[in-house]
C-alpha cells in the first residue's frame, strides 16, 4: 500500500496530462517537490495583476473559478486534474485573472523551478502546456509567444513544409526475427520462410552482431562460398549498420545508398551497444516515398480509370494518418489533402467526359460545396456538388440541361465508386435542383437572399461555400459578384443567416457536461459536427459575407482574415481560428480510429486529455454565438 505523501501525489498526477507523459522516475522526483494546499470555499489562490507565484497548480479535489476581478462572470471552472496558473511558467507576467476556490478545494502546487527542465526536455509536455496556456490567453498563435517555449527558441519547427518533404518519418517493422551465431543455415532459412521476412537479425547477449538477408543466402550459399551445413556466423554480414528509430525517409535513403545495403537495423540509441527495436527495409522506404504527396499527385494525374483512383485514395488516407501521427500542423495537412482530393475529383471528371458521346456543349464549372468547398474534407464523407453552365438560347436550354444532368449523374456515380458516399439529401449535380445555367443560378440565389426562410438559409449556408474544382472560373466569379450585390441589397438576409448559425445545440449543459444525443442510432454519443464544428463554421461564413470578402472559404482562414479586418477583435478571432483547426483535427483522428466520419464521439472512449482539448474550444463557441446575437440584433429583429 502506498503510504508516503509523494507516492500518493504521483499516483494521482500520472492519471492526468501532461504528467501521464513523464517517465516514472521524473514523476517520482517531481512529486517529492509538490506542495499540498487546502483552500476553503471563496478563498483566493491568486488575484488579477498579482506578481507570479513560484508554482502552477493542479486541482486534486474541489473546483477553482477563474474570473476577472470584481465581477460575478466566471470565465472558467477547473476541476479534478485541471491545470491553472501557467502564466509564470509561460510568460513570466502578472496574472490576468483571479483564481478563487469555488468550493472546498485541495491543490497540488507544482514548483516551476523543478518542472521547467522536464518540460524543456519533453516536447509533448511542452506542446500540451503551450496549448493550455493559449486557451487561457484566447490566442494560441500570439505574436508575443510565437516560436518560443518558455523563452527558448523553437526555430526547428518554423518550416513544416521541409519536414513534410525531407524529414517525413519512415515506418519500420517491429516484428524482429532473430537467431544466434550458431544457428544452422538451413534452420534460419526455414525461420525466414515461415515468418515471411527478407532478413534475420543475428544477436548475442540480446545485442545485434550481424544480419542475414535473402541476398546473403543467394550470394554465399548458392554460389558455394559457404556450405549449407554452415552457421549464421559464416554467412552473416557483420558488423551491423545501426541507426536510431527516429530515422527519416531522406536519412534512410542516404544510409542505404552509402553502404549499398537493403536493410537497416534500428536500435534504442542508434548504436550496436543497445538492443534492436526494428528492421527497416528498402521496401519500407519505397512505400513511404509512395505516400509522398508529390508522388500521389503524379499517380492521380496518370490514372485512366476510377478503379485505379480508388486504390490511390488508400494512399492519401495513409498519408493523412502519418501526418497526424507526426503532429504536422493541421492547416498544412488540410491544404495537401484538399489538393489531392481536388485532383482526384478533377481526374474523375476528365475520365467521365472522355467517355461521353460528345464534348460539353458550352463552358461549365463543377462546384464542390460543404466541407470540400472549404478545404476541410479530410475524410471520405458524402458528396456535396453542383454544376454551373454557360447561358444558352432558349431553344437550346432543354437539351443543354439534359446533357449536364447526365454528366452530373455519371460523375457522382464514379465519385461514389472511389469512396465518396451519395449525399442523403441529394445535394448533388445529378439533381436538377443543383444543375443550372448562370442566369438560373442567379435567380435561385436571389430568391434565397430575398426570401430567407429556414429552408433558404440552409441551402445558402451549403451552397455559399462553393469552390471550383473543374471548369471555367469566370462563370463562378460572375455568380459570386451577383451574390454579394444581392446581399448588399437585402441586408436582412445576414440577420437570418446569423440566426441560422445559432440554431445548433449547445455542446455543454448547465454543469459543463457534454450534451449527448438522447435517442436514435447515436444515443449517448456526442455530435462533434453539429454541436462544435458547425457553430464556428456558420459564424465564420456570415461574418466574412458581411465584410464582402470573396475567395476565402476555409473556416480558419476566414477567422484570420476577420482578425485583420477587425483589429479590436483580433485575439478572439485567432482563438476561433485555433478552435476550428483543433476540432477538425480531433474529428479526423476519431474518424481514422473508428473508420467512419468522426462525427459521433463515444465519450467513454476518450481519456482526460482528449476531453480537456474538446472542452477548451467550447468557450470560444459560446462567445462567437454571443457576438452574432449582438452584432446582427437577432432578438430585436427576429424575436
């Protein structure tokens, strides 16, 4: 039974981030230095503008309220396992909020002097604390703290593009097949066959001393240089060339070329003096290179059938999975995956047009809408698309429309073949409601804007995120111009659009608990799309439209543009941008883990850190909805 105070502290902390990332000895050492503080209800831990303490705090039992001094408006409540008071660690500034016990509370005070070296050594710990601090300052991308970790330059992370192209980690096999030096060649050859591997590692006292590959057996056994009755020691290549496990694609290629070998042995510290952790083959490197975006893009453009495109889609998903595992910035990931998605759709359209009896009779544009139109469709979700074609004389309208409806039906069918589900509401170019000439689209959008009922607002919110994937951009430019002019002529439309943005249900209840679905197929699941993502997406759309900003569809980029246009709200809009990216990343990870859209989350499957990251965005959602209510006077006009 644990009976010392430090052991009990360690047992508690190890269940919560970022302490669950620490090595056991680090956590034990830190726990000896932790102070335990008892606070009665309403007692102050620190107040606004107070000089920084030598500690930051973790709630052991009870709750802490964070608020501006002399106000009753609580900005946040920290409960069991939550961290607060990070400002002295991150910025060495006076506190910006007051921290007060919301009930009887026991705190663990973590000494900054002891913790700082640990955080500097462990990047995951540092990243977590930066995000936590960012959520308190409402701006994780604050210029003041950009590129710095507690005052230490973080310059190695300033060029993620180079990491993607030149420093992409390579996956290796951890399925080590080994033998001893005295193992007979016939035995080790059978072992390699049974395990279906191209090499076997020769170990002595658990350390690698040699490696035998298929090539060694061919060159030494079949040529008679070593008898089949010989041992591993006679045929192995020694000493073993070893590298650390964090090897990158570029480094692996260079290593294999330098030594003219096809397999690398990866050890704990990169030397033969520590046990092997994996084997990296030339095949592994080639697979990794095949998942490079430039290689995938070339492969997509060479495809002549949708069947071959479907197999490439698997490579795109592998690329996405690898980027997320390596914590590549989600904006860069979104841009790359969206470019690959666009290229795939464009290639499908080219293939279909080639198989049509005739070429398109007039200029047209294929519009992707919804998440793909915003460059936020990282997973294979359902289709949202439309066709816009050039105006034709009245006597040609019927046959022209028929051609493009047939084209739309064939394209949507082939998109379904490669993994894009049909839209349940049939918002697709195969539907006559989503396939129009320019003048017809102008009439449709004018109707939506001048008669903004619930259905019209919903259709507008879907369509107005369109992006040209294929065809004539001049047509869409003319339509966009018409839409912005119509919005100016009908300012009440923005109020209705803002009101529509407020219809999504709240992510949390009265006690800050996640609100889950009460019935249906997803009962007791949290709807991440409807309750968290859509409020931010809808708000960004109406706000950017109110500024008449064209050609920015991505939600995070819309908020960043709003930060430029409204300097007084810069910090807040940047927080919205961060929240939208964090939620998109969270949904994508969940979708990859469960092989679905990532929309519905089983909360009991989330750990404390994941729940913290989710809740961190909810305050921003509440605030952006409050801004819409005030700015567009929704209650006054619509109430």
